[in-house]
């Protein structure tokens, strides 16, 4: 990102010669030199000089010129009423955008209008509805370092604040992967690889003073109360304090510090507080199942990695029967942070079970929740003084639904639903105040009248009455003047520039009375006014202006009163969101045949488990059972051909566990599950060419993380470990990993491999078992049955899969010939080869068998290879 966007050097030489407006612009550019300043000039936001050239190029708008007494400047502007779309373009290009608004009324100022930066728009501090995805949170993070790392996060658009501490750079990456921040600020002492923040995160080294303990402590206490009651350690405190300072800076508040370290206002002013940031959640990462970035991506929780037969669905899509934006964000949050608390999990399952059993209640709740607006973001706009009258009516409409929702939950049996019913706050006084004050269908503008209901304020009613009676007098004037003058074509009208007038065509000028005074001459007519008309006009305008001003003041008073209830509104939003997710879980369970899992078992026991995404796309999904742990093995070596279902199967086991701990029912006939502390995945990889890392290096890096962090309460999914190197090296690594996970870690493990020699581990390690996916042959072609069976696979059928993929017959035939000549080729591979229409077409002779027997090196073969070779020879004799 470009950091220096202030005035060009040549402008510094002209400081004494600049016009007042341009001097003001360049002064703001100097104060916000880390941002691109958009400067209000009338109905446009303008940029000048080099900044204008960048804006014009990026936003594809016309570059014009401004001329004044000091010379010409390049100029580019965007309309204020459509600024968000251009701001989004600038953000995507890597810029912060400082919005400098006029803070004085041009009609009341002689000379240059004062302007000030009212907000700095950055990727992580968006609040504009047009720039936000209503379904997703938008976090900015702050990271400090000391004996451990302190991490704080806030969603400025909703007011959600979190803080925690972690002990390593890897743990920082894990926690950041939960939230996926769009932006991060770091203290000067932080030295971590930017990769820990994830792709697309704007990372900035922030002012050291903002991370200082004393300033941070003062700021945290101002927002949340005594820090020692909320936070665990100095690094958390410093991260929170700096984050709050940055939030203030982007809102143009006092006491804020910019990324360059310069305070917007050095005094800590209570008026600068962002009041809706009123609740801080300090959490321990150990309270939740950890899903790091690799696991989130591999399991396709939120983003698609492949396109095969899943209709572009993700896991969250299959669960998303939510009715409002509040619920969708909460669903994502629950899925990112599955619970470890057995009671909490059971409470959610109990509520989902009740909603599954009661379709009528579920349907009515969904309909009511669909009427709920995004009051979490709405109340933040109210608190920042940016909400309009329609926002307040939307809040009132939501509050009016709350009593109906509570009525639907009145006879709830589950403790969680009963608790929600008792704590859903209807904020009756707030709703009544809004409904009494604000018209049911107000205009979007709040400064031009038509917002406040008649009867709400007596003074306003008097002013509006004066305005209406005056306008009625003018409406009647046309008829009375026609009668008085005898001019049938006479008209009474109004313009914003000239006010009220009486218009007479040139043909009737002889009939104009003496008391008419000329106001404007047109081509075919003259416009006049009378002393009485002028007096009425002045009375109307005075009443109208006074009424508009009073209406605005009254509206701001109502808005401030609503803002004072921000904490209650946020609590209500949280409960409505939770209810929405529970209703969605109930709907998914009822519609798609999910079962309630038993959580807290000493092993994984799933009957007829399914993949929640793949089953939606395939007409006939084949369920499979899973048994790991308990009285059975904890480690499965999984073999079978490509495309037989190994990867889908492994992921569905993990997803059943994740969904269960999220609080959802699971796609299975029955499921007894442990509480997992973490899910690890080593499934697929790609090159990091820019970082100098090969696919194999990435694979080994991820594998190292698993081996050092997994516990006996973790689930590990491994797919083809060791395939990026030689066969001998790969097999050696795979076997060593198997023994380490079995002997040292004891994690629940599913290991898919084409190293068939690895299946021998089941004979040597007590906790290891072999499973494979069945295949059959029809008309010479391999058919994948997708059914899990005991024991190792007979073959990998790699050549057959190549043929199915469209590899030319010549290549396939040659591959079969080479495979038949390999001593390590499996009997099944050769049988498949012999059965194929493309086989050699002759049987082995006794000489062939003798030659093969002489080539067997018994001294170097593993027991499994010896058995395979013996079976092959027996098969050929037969």
C-alpha cells in the first residue's frame, strides 16, 4: 500500500500562496498521509494533484483540472451519494480512504467552509452497509508481544470485541484463522511472519505509544471497566488498548492515534468514546475445538476447494436455513468455534431436538425471525450518529416481533429455549418512543422534514400548521387573483431561486393590477409578487426552516435515546441470533434426516454416516460406518483406488464430529462421539513458489504441526503422506508417522494411502486396523461401490482410473504391460489386467512362472510382499 499520499513537494513551496480551500486540503493530506483524502466540495468528494491521478485511474473516472490564482491542479471527484462504490474500489487497490466532510453550513459561512476528517475507511473497520456483506463478520485485529502474544479483535460494524493470549506464533495463526480478520495492526515489538494473518489481511505496524501499558489501561477502563477484572496479562491489555485507539482514529474521534503515530488529539477525551463498544469477551482458546486454517480449508467449511458434484456448496451452506443476517453470522461463529463443554453441547442438542419434533413451532419461528433486521449493525449506526429515520423504524419493527417470538417459546421444554424466552428483551419503551416519534414511512433524508409524526411535539405541530395554512392561502391565491384581474391564464408558482410568483402572459400585461411588483421577466411572460404574497412567503419559509430544524433536533434526541440502550439491543441481537441458528439446525435435521449424537463417548462410533455436502449433490450417496477408539482400534489405514471415496469418507467423519460440537445434529443413523480438542487435516497441498517451498515441503510442514500438537483427544486425517518423494522415502515416512501417532500420540487417525506395504502395520501394532473401499468390475471396467470394508484393498487400480480419465489406449496398454512385469505388482492388478479386453491374450507358460519365481528376492521382501508374490504365482498356475 502507498503510505505517503500527502501534498507533493512543489506544493510545500507554495504554502503561502495557496487559496484557503487548497491550503485546507493539503493540511488534511499532511495529517492523514497514510490515507487517500477525499475532500468534500459541494456534492462531490474531490482529490487533487497526484491523488487525483490515482483516483481517476483506479475508479475509471475523468481527470479534470482546477485553476486558481496559484496555478492548475489535476482534480478527480466522485459523487457523494454514490461514494461507497468508489471507496470499495480504492480499498481493493490497497488504500485507506480518509473522508473529509464539510462540518459547517456553507450558507452560514463567509469564506472557506471548514472541513474535517470524519472517518477513515479501512478494510477492517467498515461500517457502511453498502461495503459489508450482511452475512459475514468483519474484524480488525491487534497483536502485541511479550512473554506471550496478546490478541484483540473487534468488529466495528457490530461492536463485538474479543481478547485472548497465546504462547506461540503458530497459535497466533490458529486463532486468527478462526476470525479471518480483514486488517491487523501490530506493535513494534511483534516479529512474526505476515503469513500468520492469512491471505488478504492488511497488516500495519502501529504506533508504539498506543500499545503502551498506561495509555492502553486508561482506554480499556474507559470502555469496559477495570482491566484486571477482564483481561489476563499485560499483552492482552496492550492489544486491546491499541485496538480501541485505532477504532477511534478511524471514526475521527478524540484521543485517537493514526498509523503514523501522530495523535488526532493528544487529550484523552471521554467524548471520543465509541459508546456501542461496551462489552469485551475474554476467551481461552482451550474452551473451543481448534480448527486451524488448513482444517477449515480442507473440510470446505466456508470456501470451495473442488467442484466435483457439490453444486458449489460449502458446509455452512448446507446448514444455513437461518432467517436473518444475525443468524448467519452466529452460525459462522459457532462453526468456527465448536464447543468443548459437554453441558453446553447437550443444551444445544436438546433445543435442536425439541425444534425438530415441533415443525409448526419451527416454521412460525422462522417466519417471525425473517422479519428481524440486522439490529446488531443498526445499533452501531445509531450509536455513531449515522442512522436515519428508516433505521429507527427497522429497529422498532424488529422489537414489535419479539413478543410474538416469546409467545411461541412460552411452552418450551428445553432449558436453552426456555432461557431464550425469558431473556428476550422487547425494549417496549424504546419501541413505543420510536413509533410515537417517527413516521411509519419516513424519507431517507433527516434534515428536510417529514420525519416526525404529528402530535409528537406541540411546537413542531404549530410550525407545520403555520406552514400548511400559508401554503393553502397560496393555493387559493390563483383562483382569487384570476377573479380579481379577469386574467384566466394567470398562474401562481414557485421556484427554489425566486420563491413564489404570479405569472402573466405578455398578451395580458395590460390587465396587471398596480399592486403587482415585477419579480422576473421571461420570453413570453412576466412574473410578479404582491406585498401580501411576499409576507406570506416569508412566514412560510420561516416556519418551514424552523420546523425542519426542530424536526432534526427531535429526531437526534430520539436517536440518542435509542443509542443509550445499545447494550440491551446488542444483547437482544445475540439471543435472536442464537435462536435463529437453533431453528436452522432443527430444520436441517428434520429435512435431511440428521440424528442427535451422543457426545462424550470414549470413541467414535458412527452408523451410516454421510458427507453433508456431497449427499446433497449425489442422487444415491452410500453411507458408511466408522468405529475408532473405545474397545476398538484408534488408527485406520485406509486403502482403495482413487475416486473410491476415501477422501469423502475421512472428511465426513471429521464433519460429524465438528457439527456435533457446534450443536447441530449430524448426518448419520446414529453417532456416539468423543469431545475432540482439535481436528488436523493433511489432505492435498500446493506449491508455494514465491516462498520457495515445494508441495512436499508444505506437506512436511503441515505434518510436523500435527505430530507436535496432536493429543489423544484429537482427530487426525492423513491423505497420501509421503507421496512427494521417492517411493522408498515416502513409505519410510508414512510408516514412521504411523508408529509415532500410534505409540506416542494416540490420536484418532484415518490414514488414506496407496502404500500397500503400510497395511502390514495392522499385524504389528495393536491399535491399527485396515479398511478399504470395495470395487467391482462390469464389462471390463472398474466400478466404485463406495462401501467401506474390513482389510486392505487388493489393488489401487491406478491404470484403470487412468483409462476412465481418458488416457489414450496405447498408453494404458503399455502401462498394463509394465505393471505385469513388475515383481511388486499386486495379483489383483494383474487379474484386472488379464480380465481387461486390452490384455495380452495369452496365459503364462511354466517357463514364465519359473522365471518369475527365480526373480523373487525373498531376502529383501516384506512379509506382505512375499504373501502377494506367492498368491500371484498360485494364481498364474491356476
